[in-house]
């Protein structure tokens, strides 16, 4: 075994990641370093020839995401890992686990966030505002993103579930504006308030209903921003207070 495994040997994992043997600990275990990084990890010697070892840089999450550091492995069963994993899944696989895009086919994750250790550091820092409350944070990319279809530090924020629901746009009904439905000869404006659908009123034209929808939605979002201000970052709060729809039709 001493002749087969020596320091400096390079091994290729089944995920396509190269690792350099740094040190043998005993006849079973060794320390390896991911090639071109300072990241070291421990593995079993017998796994090296077959490539069945895993490095923190192996893309084990839907063929895209990787842990990034051994310290981040302690968070694998935590809520932040579920948020990260679901984000990767929505952008790079369908819900059956196949590597083909679904409804998020035009959305990607910033390359640095493929690294779980980087994403978790960003997430946990912002989650501190929610600690000690019963408010569960939701990862949102639409409030700050403008037209960018990307999950990144610049486009994402953590907001309460109630605000996340309020920001969701109702599905279009034919050629009608967002938030407007037609019943017989009248047009109704509907919005979501605290996860419940609320009818704003009925109108004779879709334009009137649309204006009522936008006005009511802006007020609801403003009220929610004030209600949850203590858990919102300042720039997120400002964006909510001055919220405008990205599209009407």
C-alpha cells in the first residue's frame, strides 16, 4: 500500500474533480487537497483508485452545486441547505430530478452561489434579523432583480412569507391585466392579503379594475413593510415602501 499511495499523487473523483494526496494518516485514511485550491479533506485510501471519494468541490447537487468547504458540511441537514438545494433544483432540473429546465428555464444561479459555503454565509448573516421572532424568512429574487433572471447577492433578499405572497402576481386571464378577472359584464380586481385572496371591487372596464388592483396592492405591500420593518434590511424596506409593478399586462 505504501508503494501505491504516496504524497503528490493526483486522483480523479467520479464527479470529475481532481484531488492531490497531501498526507497519509494511517493505513486507511489520508488527507487530500482539491487541485488549484487550498481546500483539504479526509478520505479513505481504498476509495481513491475508483474515484468514489467526494471532495467539497464535487458537484453533488443536481450536477451544479457543491459544498465548498468541510466546515459547511455541518449545515447539510439545516434549513439553509434546503433553501440552497431547492434554488439549484428550480434552475437546473425538473421536479423529477431530471437535468432539464422547467418553468425556471430562463433563470440561473450566480456561479459563486453554486458554492454552498458562500451562499450559506450570505444567508445566515441576513437571517440574524429574524432570530428571536416567529417569522420565517423566504428567499426572494424578484423584488430587487428588475429584469434580471438570476439568483445572486445583488438580486436576492430575505423577506417574510406574508410579503413574499403579496408580491406574487396573479396569473393572467387571457388579455386582461394582471389581477383582473371578468365575470359576465363586470371586471373584478383581486389581490392576495396574508395568503388570502381579497376582492377589491367590481368595475365596468378592465382599465379601472387594473388601477384599483395596483393601488390596493401598493398599499398592502406598504403596510406589510411597516409591519415587518424590524426584520427587513434598509434597502429592502425602501424598495417595498416604493413598490411599483414590473408589468401590468
